[in-house]
C-alpha cells in the first residue's frame, strides 16, 4: 500500500477547512483564512485555488459544507462564520458573492461567530444553518424561508455545533461551550414559545488522578457517595470499584479503550488487589504510582 503525502504552504494562514461541499471524485478543500478569504483548492494541484472570494471583512472562524457526497439532497453549499458577526452561505458554482447573508441590522451589536453547521438537508429544498456566537447565542436560520427559525442563549461562548446527520430531517443538535459544558437539543419538535427541549451537562475533567487536585467542578454528592468536588481541593481515594464507576459515568462505557485515559487505567489495574488496604495505605500506593508515570 502506498501513501502520498502532500504538503503546501500559503502566504495567509488557514483558520478552518472542510471537504463537505466536495464530491468524492473532485476532492476539493474549502478553507477560510485570517484575512477573511474563502478559497477552494484542488488537493491534487494547490498552485492556485479553483474558487476564491473575499468573503468577510475579518477572520473566518468556522466553515462547514453540505451536498458534496450526498445525492438528491440539494446543491453543494458552504457556510462561513466570521468575527465581523456575519454568517454567509456560498454556492461554489456561483462566483464572487454569497447566496445568503445573515448579519445584524445596522447599529446592532456584532458578535463574534465561532461555529456554524448545516442540517435538515433531507431533500432538494429544505436546509437550515445553525450558528454559535461568543456571547452564548445559538441561532437557527431556515434557508428555504430565509427566516430566523429559533434562537437561544446558553450563557457561554459556543465552540462547536453539529447535527447528528445532515441529510435527514432534524433530529439532534449538539452544542459545546466554554467552561466544559455541552447541550443536546431535540430538534424534532419545536414549541412555539419555548423552542426545542434540551439537556445540558458539565464534563468533569480530571487534571490529575485520585488523591490529587481536580481543576474542574463538580460531581453531585449522590455520585457513588463521593464528596462534592471543588476546584483545587484534594480528593481522598475511594474504592477502585467506585473509581471505575466514576470514570464510566463521565467518559462512557468505552473509557478503558481511550488512549487519553491510559494513565487512569494502568493505575487502577495496579491497585485492584489493594481494596482491603487502609485509606492511608491506598492513598500512598496510588501516589507512588502517579510518581512512577
């Protein structure tokens, strides 16, 4: 098997990119750069872009594509979000100008757009764009009706947005925000006043393991009888079984397969035979294991 490695360098740094509007045969990469330019590159020949537009006045923070590998789900399109507060939809077949622009009216505050995504593209007519902003706003735009369909504020800057699938009727939308929070919206049914139902969770991120300081709050007191975790407060080691349950709760059943958690897994494997030790002995053993790493 042969692998071809392609490397190219351009004058302007790229901020984001996507293959979403490209067919499998074309292999065109759409990029947004720090000067607000939208370019589409043929990855087999990156000498010059096959499409170029001065898309925004400031940096393009985010980009998404739709319609490339899908058949019967509408035209290939790109959406870009920028620090200038605007969200623009582009058809690569139409040179030079966007097919739709969503931006604040004159005199209104322009918020930095951090995330964009396409969804609801289940036929050749329906399609929506969701945009997330630095002030916590999430806005859903209906591209067929050209209206603002729904909006909500989640209080923290929105870092990422994604539908479970782009080419089906809207089902689930996930949003990730600052302060380690994520929101999952059920976008199948929209209440006329309350919008979409959702749940939110704060991801518990362990900076260090067992008996050492944790940077992020918080677990509930009912979680395996563990005390409430506050930032910077050392945690007393619990039984290994409880630690396993704790990791499963916050990282899912497959946490043992995650490379990033190898640290925790190996320490737990070392300590599985020490559950009958006293708390001080257990803590000392775990601290020795941590120092070994």
